[in-house]
C-alpha cells in the first residue's frame, strides 16, 4: 500500500503506528506538523506546519513545557489555530498530488485531520481514501471549545471515508459530529496496541507500596488533586511512595510538593523511553490517571499490562476498560479525598490487586496486543481501498 500519514512526527503514539507500516514494507510518506527526526525509514518526510507548530523547536516533545504554558498554548491554538488551516493546506495538497497515495491517514482531528480535510477539498487534487484517527479529547475538549474548532471538526467528519477511534464512545460521538451512518469504523488503541516484549508483568508480585502517575502535565489531567491526595494517603500509609512521569523540574509540581510537605515521598521523573517506563511500571502497585477528558490513555493500559492496579477518572471511555471494584477503581478526578481513598483501598487489598492483574492481562491480550491489533488495521486499510476500487469500477 502507498500511505501518506499526516501526523505530529514527534509523537510516540504516532510513531508506533507509522513504524509498523514502514517496517512491513509499505510505501510510507509522512507529512509532519512538527519538525522531527525518525528512527525508521519512510519514503519521504515533509514538514507541513499548522496552527503555529512551526514555532516549536525540533527537540521539544508533545506536551512539554510548564503547566501554565501548556494551558495557554492550547487556548491560543483553539481560537487562532483554525485560521492557519487554509494556507497550510496548500502545501499538503501539493504533496498529496505528487505522491498520489492510496490512503491519506490523519492521526488526530486537531489539527492534522483538519489540515488533511482542507487539502483534500481542493478541486484539482486526486482523491485518495481519507481516514482519520480520533484521539481521546478531540470531541470532548477541542471540538466544542470554539466555533471554528466545531466547524472544522464537522468538516473532517463529513469528509472522511473511514474512522479509527480508541474507544466506542468516540464512534458514537463521531456520528453526532457528522460521520456518515455507513462509514466504516475501527476501534483499536491509538498507538497500535501494547507491545508484550516491553509492557509485561513482573516475575514476582510487587510488595512495595509504590504509586505511579504516568500522565505528565496536560490541561485535562487533574494533577493538583492528585498531589493533594498524597498527604491524605501518607497519613494512613507513611510508607507509600509516589512516582510522577515527565514532571522532573516542573515548577508547579515542585511548588505543590513543598507546600504539602511531601518531598520525602515523591519522585519526579524525566520523560522516559517505553522500555524504561515498562521497568517503572513493573516496580509499582498502582497506576493513577486523574483525567477529566480521555479516550483510552495508552499509559494507563501500559501500566495495567505491567500488573499495576488502575485508579482512574470515572469517564465513559474508561468504563470500556475498567469495571469499578473488579479490575480497578473509578473516582472523581477533581476530588483529592476520592483519589486517596481509592489508593488506600488498593494498597490494603492485595487480593483485589491480584485478581485485577489477572483480569487486565487477559483483557489486554484480547483487545490490545500490538501485533494482532495492527493486523486488524492492515485489513481495515485494505477494505477501505477496495471500497474505493468498487465505487470507481476498478
């Protein structure tokens, strides 16, 4: 297949997906909205900035920066980013015309899907099949944020030939945003799934009371509530230790730690590779995901694959993975006491953690194993291409 991906080439989620097709021998092109370097081969990499992505340094990673900066950046892009789409689409349109791919697959709605939809709407561009991947907060956070974000989200949903989402909820929401009732869909993890050689349970059940928050700083992750839950846990379990991913040097995190007097119990980690994260997960008993907007968080199911007991925000999408009281606990992510209570229950109930670990291992093997998931994606791509062939009489 000849596939042109429109994606943030820095994103580990996007790279994990694109790498599969590059390494299996498909003819892969990447239109990246941010400057990046790849550690796998593609036929061609083209920088196609949109929504002020050109101002980003090549060394930056998605979600990097202070919490305040990230919130401001999101707000600016929501209001002003759509104004850049029309101009940016001209460059992508020329790339599509040159490559003539079988499929254009945008890995996210804002702003990659919006950019691709605009580029493909040009009258002279040869029309390949158009697929979009929905990420966890595309509909719940970004689409309703401003009138233009809503307009372009609807434009994308009406333009796509097929849709990939990481939860059933987003398939339902896509229909309300204009996806055709007959448009084919696929539900699969956004990064292609869990690599069993990286994310797997420890040889022995973890005895140390270690809790990990792998979400980093994002506008929709309630880290303040999480940090405020820590002294509540320590009041009853003084031996508990907390590990926070991608928060090393984060000024707001350091401020909360000092104000709450929890320096002795908290470790702030730098961004880590997948292999390193697997080791960290295998040393923890509990993974906490205190978010208010999500689809299927990759870091949450990675932690679950490594045997961590999940404590997560009570969201419709998360309930597709976690049954409260059976294989995890669902909480109000804005409530520090609720988070603390769930952590304490999990720390005290080894039987619950053991049962959940077995249930989660089976579920992830069935629903999210990388190799099987990507085989489903290949068949999905082929079916979309074949539908185009039948429509044109080829």
